[in-house]
C-alpha cells in the first residue's frame, strides 16, 4: 500500500532519515516509536509529499506520492495549521472544501466525543483542545492511510483513553493507521505493529505479539533497550 524505499533526507550536515525502507499494509495499526529528533516527523512529511527526500522515495499503490495520493492519505502534523480567525466549525468547512472524503457528520460526532463546540474560536483553544481538534478533523476523513504525528501531545492522562478509542473506532479495516509517539505504554495495548526509529534509521519493525512470544519482551522493554545507552546485539539494524 504505502512503501518507503531506501529513503534518505539530510538538512545540511544533519542526516534526519538514513536509508529507511518499510511497507505499510491495510488492516494494521502501527506505532512509530522514538524520542524527539529520531526522524519520525520527517518520515511522515515525506510520505505525504511535504518534504522531498535526497534519495529514495515513498510510493502509494505503486505510484510516487503526490497530489493524487494525498486524496487518500490523511496526515495530522504536530504544528497548529488553522487560521486564527477560524471557529471549530470553520475548520470542518475548510476540510470539506479540500477533501472529497471528509464527512461533516463524523466531524461533529468526534467534536462531541472530544468535548469541543463548533462555535469555539481556534485562537482561544488550549494546547490540549487544539490537539483534540486536529485529531477530530483528520479522522473525519475516510482515508486509506492515517498518519498521526504525536497525537497525544498536550492531552491529559484522563482524556487519552477517549482519544485513542475514538481514533481506533474511526479507522476502517481496509485502512492503515500510523501513530507516532514516545508515549510507548499508551500505545502498546492498541497497536499491532511497532516501528522503532533511532537516529534516522529503522532499527526494528515487527508484530508486537511476536515480540512477546519469541523475544519475551514487551514494546516498553524493547524501547528501553533500543534507546538506552547501549543496544543489545539482538537488535540488528535493517539496511
């Protein structure tokens, strides 16, 4: 579905993504894990064509990502991207104008789940409320791939369960969902595949249940090993 082929991206002398290859398939929920600066955001932006790689590239359904693929790939960035004059209702209308797969009915339902009112002004929203708004408007699309970059940032502990459940409910079985985060324990119970990114490289990717049965380790255990001071020999870089 969405393939990453030996992709590399550098900003000056800083190598943000280093020869990463992976394949994302429908029907899976992926956790893209790694500390800040590991390359997760750059990978997601390249997947929707917002950033151009130095080499390699993403393909969607066999074709290079671009204008056509953006019709079926929904991306939620970490940065706020709404005009200050907008109300929450205006945000929905803005998305409806740009994306044919956007459902106002789903959007209003998700706003209610997120305890947001359509008449709220975006400029008055707290960081947590803004995070909920971005999730609601992104998941109101009937996309084939959802890329959520740090969707739980700014959301308090009590609200996270509602947010995660809402995201899972809106993702159809024929879609792929990728959630980027460093809040590993929050994601382990809802995702089926983990992607570990370190210093721009893909160091491990696989089924979470297989990690438990074959390695005897949880995702949290592997996260501690990979991002600690030393990496065990059992964790091999994938080139």
